[in-house]
């Protein structure tokens, strides 16, 4: 299994005047294609900083980072933005949907910023495909205010998928959801992962992390544990049946 993320001796230091904050300390890490990893830790542990570095939203102070074989240190700001748009899809706790645009239009947005210029027709088709993957085509014309929290997060997942990224980066994706809806969203992530999508998820909740394949725990900027999940939680059986075949088939069609 090939490594899509390779971090070597990564440090991130924030200089806030008289005080230097060492947010990430000497982290070396590989994330292989097809993994589903949870990054955990208390507030201030460095997990969000690590996510920002892997997501190319920030650069390390020291160390090397290769994303799908590309050394990000060799890229300027525009090249880094292009790589991020091509290789990574982001899902956030707050959904980050535009309130005055429909679900379909929200999913189309990343395609406006890609290197590949596509027609309105192709954008519409690809966005509908992405909504189909998360079983939300019947809400394509709805605005965020007309959707439940779980539906809004599924729109956000579709938006993250529309450019066919190699990695989904999810920052506390269930943080604004109730327990039942959280399990539904984790079921979507599991089936996307079963269909071949690599997922990195930041969470502070142990029960959420148990849905992943591997748990990485940080403390004071360092990795203190990086282990496979021995007894992995699964979404309800009926949800697995509903999503597994559909996710595999529809992701194949997108590629």
C-alpha cells in the first residue's frame, strides 16, 4: 500500500512576539492510501495544527512533507493552492455552506477554483454525482436552512468529493450533530473509505474515533500513540447495505 502522506521530523513554531509556541514537535508520520485515521488529543495537543499542515493550509517550520510524492516546500502559494484543490477535500464541523445557494450550487463551488476548466453542464453533472454518493439528490435544490444538520454535513461531504480528491480531511465533522446523526455521517465516511477514499479525521471523542481504522493520539505537540483500532465500531447493518454498493459504484463512475 503506497503512502500518500509522508511527514518527516515536522515542527511547527508560532512566534507571537516574546513567546514562541511549539505547536508540533518532531512528528514523523505516513498515511497510506485507503487508511481511515483519527487524530486525537486534548485542546492544545497539536492535533488541529497537524491537520492544517497535512491539509496544506499551513507550512511546517522545520521538516519535510510530501503529499502524493510532491515536496510542498518546492511549491509557491499558487502551486500549493492548486495541489490542495486537486488532492484534498475538506469537511468541517460547521459545514461552511453558503446560505443563499442551493445544495447543488454549494457542491459545485470547488470546481470554480480548479486548474481544469469545465463547462456548466459538466459541473452540474459532477455535482449531482457527488450528491448521489451521499444519497441527497432529492435535496439538490434546497437551501441550507431547509436541510437538517446531517443533510448539511452530507452536502459538505459531497462538496469535498466533487474534485475527486485522494484524501478527505475532516475536522470534528460530527461536533455539531446529535448521536444518531453522528453515526449516520460516520457510516457515510466508512463506506467512502471502503470504496477507496483515504480519510483523516480530527476528533476529541473516543467513541467517534472507534469508527476509524487507526487512532493517532497527540500530547504537547508530539505523537504519543499510533495504533490500529482493535475493536472497530460499525454503522448500523442496514446503513452498511444501503451505502456500500452505492458508494463503490458511484465513485467508480466519477473516475
